[in-house]
């Protein structure tokens, strides 16, 4: 009998080891392709808001006359946020390295995601959940549907507030009262929705009947909110509460999920919200044992959806990619909540639950990359193109008109100053002589829509090697001034196997139909496509023209 027990024990050990190896491999795979994608597409170049919250802020910070003035700049409102954490990171990195580097900001932002993944994985392991649950958790966390957060400095405030918020609720769940409050304050001044964290913490203590803790956190919440809204500016006309607000909030929570149609995704999200709310009410009302970490995180994600819907629904735009991270976390929290509270009732339910979310995780991980890798490459290509424009013309050329004419001049002057003092390094392709090939009717120019011209590349030009990059350009027919534009790639799905062997084929590029006069002067421009590699720099010059106007 002893021998039989030993054999059974050995078989269980081998089975557990095999399961651990498979799960570790799958989680590492999701993490690795995410890191490769970030490394590939992050560029040391400012992107829209970066001109305000990085270039503009650091310039004012360096010119401030006193320490008090510098503190005021750190505290100063940006849009609807107090991004004190991000500003402190940027100032600290400037002091340490002597430069502004947006790739560094990208990686610091992603550190928040890595820490969040570590926190959620540790939570699952410490609660002795089935180790297979880590597969859907990590496949949802390292999804690429929030690629703007992943490859731009947008992730610096956007991902920090998520990590600080989840950490605050975890600390509260572990009865670490003071650290939970301190981290909650950090969340508040990381991004606008961080304001929700301390009120949610006070609510969690109230539910537990911890009256003293509830009153303390409530008091800290009121003081923090008062400090937050000092000298705060907000257009109340943006607030809207109607059916469009509710619809936007639902889209927000289901945003990452790739369904056959918008209505299918919308109704699936409605059912998921209704299920979560009813089950949480059942757990709390019946005093069933529950996790403050999961309840706090659930309220935070839903509260963020409500807050964003109230101020964004009026603009009637689709959900931006950076919000999809909340949608993914909504699914992660749902999985962990269902597993903790209902998996013990039926082994079949546990297996079905894990398989369902594993399927959702795998399917949407794959779709997030096939859908967003070309988009990320387009953003990255556009940033590199404008770096080349600056290097060639000593000015930014593709800056969005929403920045405003006065800011365009200001940010160019700041860039000149930063480059001259070595604060910003213009690392980009070296502009040199090009081998010119003249071609006929290489492009199809679409009609102007939404202030942009879509230009499709008809002639398929395969790269000479895997390191080839492409840039479009416009050459003024009179002055011969030229400006680079980023291209949209059709990227081979072999990226998932070996990124070094993938083929990148340029398919189109997009030009505004109007630019600032100082950025791109009005006139007719010939279209061209540039091929750049270590061994070759070639330009395919078409006989086609487009007309560019000025603001």
C-alpha cells in the first residue's frame, strides 16, 4: 500500500510540474510579445499631449524663479487631471540623466503594468486558486488593445493610476490601513480618476463596520478632494447625463472585446455588468466572505467608466485605445470574483469558467495584435517621420492643428532650446542622398474626408531585408521643399513567431489637407515613397500631385 501511495504522489507531482511549466510558458509568451512590441514601436519623440505635459512643463520648470514656483507648476492642472506623479518622474529623470527621453517615459509607464501583473498573479497564487487561472489573467493584461498606453508616454499617468488604485485596495484587504491611505493619495494625484480611490476605500471600511477607519479615510478624502480642486478649471458644459452617457459607459467597459458586431458586444457587456452587480449585491447583503481587493477594484473600474462617460459622451467619439485597459481589467476582476465565490460549488463550473476566460483571453490577445500592430506601426512611423522633418527643416511639420498656432511656435522654440542644450536628443534616420526611381501613378488619392487625404500605395514594393522601413513624402513642385509622412503597414502575422523575419509592406499614408503655414506651406506637392535600410536609401518619385492648403 505504501508503494502505491508513493506512485500516486509521484504522479500528482509530475502532473503539477507539467501544469506549472505549461502555464509559465504561456504567461511568459504573452509577456514577451508585449515587451517586443513596446520595444519595437516606442520612439523618443513627443506625441500631441507630450508637447504640453512634458516639453511645456519642463521648460517652465527650468525657467521658474523659485522652488515655490516649481511646486506650483508640478501641482498645476493638465486638462481635467493633476498628474503630479508623472511630473515628478519627468523631473527626476531629467535630474538623473540630464535629458528628456520619451522611450524612457514609455518604459516607466509600462513598469506600472508589470507591477500590476505581479500584484494580480500574486493575489491568485496566495489565494490558492487553480494555477491555470494565470493564463487568462496574463493574456488579458498583456493584450495590445491599449497600444497608445503601451508605446507612448500616455501610459505614464494612465497606467500608474491603475496600479496605485489596485495596490491601495489590496493593502486595505490585508489590513494595512496607513499604507492604503498613502497609496490612495498617490493614485489621486496620478490621474483624474484617482479621485475615486479614497472614497471607495472609506466605503469598503463602512461595509466592514470599521467606523473609526471609515471616518478617518472619509476625512482624508475630503481634504484631498479640497486640495485637488483648488484653482481648478472645468467646463461644466461638457457634462451630460442621458442615454448617450449610459451607452458610452457600457462601450467603455466592453471596449476591448472583439465581437462580430457592435450590438453583440454592447449587449454582452450589459449582461456582464448586470451579472456582476447582482452577484456583488448578493455577496455583500448575505454577508458572504468576500475580497475588499476585488470589490474595490470593481467599483474603481465601474466608477472610471461613469466618470469618463459623463465628460466624454457629449463629444460622440469612439472609445480611444487607452481606455481599453479598464475593459480588460473589468473582465479580469469578473473572472477572479466568479472563481473565488462560485468555483467551489461545482468542479464542472470551475473548469467551464477557466476554459471560457482562457478562450476569451487567447482569442482577443491574437486579435489585439493583428488589429493594432499596424496602427502602432503607423503611430511610430509618423513620429520618426516628423523627427526627420525636424532634422531636415529645423521645425516640426506634422503637429496637429488642435495644438494651436501660438503653441506651434512656442513648442518649436522650446525644441530648439532643448536640442541646443542637449536636453532632447534628435536620434533619427540620417538624411542623406537618395537613389531616385521615377514611377507613374503609384498612388490612389482618396477624396478629402474629415480634413485628411488618404493616399493608397498601389505598387507593392517588398523590402530588401527585414530592417527596411518606409516613409512617404511630399515635394513642393515650386520650392522643392519636402516633408516626410509616416506610412501604414500591412504586417505579416509571422510577428508572433519571429519578428525578425516578418515582411512589412507599406499600404497607405494620410496627410492633412491643411497645415500651419510655418509648418508646410500651401501649394502643389508631388508624392513619393522612401525606402530606408542600412544598405540602401531609395525614393520612388511619382508623377502625381496633391494640393495642400494652410490654416
